[in-house]
C-alpha cells in the first residue's frame, strides 16, 4: 500500500513538473533578430565583432526591455529567408515588394533618401533614363525603390560598399553610384578624401521598419519592441542613431 502511495506521489510530481515546464512564459525565451550584412547597417569585423547601426539599434532595444534578444549578422537575402521560414523573429529592413507576405511591420525606424551620386563636375539629371547605357554602381541585395529596380536602360554594377563605388567613380569606371544617404560615409569624396561629389538626383524614399515574421509566435515581444522604439523616437535616440547623414551639393530645382 505504501509503495503504491509513493508511486502515485512520484507520478503526481512528474505531472506537475511537466505542467510547470509547459507554462513557462514565452517571454523568457530569447527572440531572434537577423541583421543584413550591409555597411554601415551591420557587419562582422575580422575579429568577429558585430557592429553597425542595426547592432546599435538592437542593443538599444535590449536595454529598454526585459526581453532576452539573440541576433546574428547575415547576408541580406539570408536574413529575409530566415524571417520567411520563421528562424528569425524580427528583421529591420526597408519595405520592399513581397515582404508583407512573409512579415508584418512592428515599428517605423527611419525614412531614407536614395541618391544618385556623380562627380562634382556632372550636371543634375531628372531621370535614370538620362544615363542610358552607363555603368551605375549599387550595393547588391539592397532595395532602392521601383524606379531603379524596373530600369533596364542602365548597367547595374555591384560594388563592395559605397566607398568602393566612389573610388570606381573617380577612376571613371562608373558613371554614377546609387546609394541611400545613410550608407554614404560622412565627408567622403570619390578618392576617399573630402573632395566634392555631386548629388545628381533624389531617386526615391525608403521606409525602414522592424518586421516580424508571420511564422513567429512572439506577439508579446513585438509589443514591447514597438514600445521601446516609440520611446527612442520620443527622446531623440533614434534621430541620433541615424544622424550620420550625407551632406553634399544637393541638386535642386
């Protein structure tokens, strides 16, 4: 009889332990971010250090919430695929065609101008069609808007980063470079110095957002992240984070 009672008690304890494990709140599990490996948004140094604007963003979110966060720097296409497949809960990126099918926006980050850059002596343009047949540098994997994506009159040449594109521009291997204003190194010129470069035209405006995978169950984390980002906008943190904007001779009407 005693043995049966003890056995029953052990079964009850095991059952209660199982229920306790199942009741463990989802918020105690880390949420995952995938950050696109595009300078200056995110990168890994040769020493393995993660750095960039999106790294700073995630660290700021982490400091304002009690949510454990795990993040990795990935090639842009892999970051989007991980979000689509549910391996990443969140990805900060620009809105692009098809993204709303795999993710939903959680919070707005920043509006960014896409610029077409040329040499200081170049004349402003009104359309990419004026550069028909010319070589334009761009960062592969980056969304620059519908006008750039749909234009097949120009030759799109991938570059390592904007500084690389500007060096090729100076050597006359490129006619122009397409880049978002945030990605353009502050004060840089075509030769890596402070020499003048000309903004030939404003091509588009990109809206950066934090997106959550539609396969992610972390709605409670999304709410906390949205609240943290709202606070960053209100106290000026977001503006300071993305304040490294390109300043040049903007072609005006």
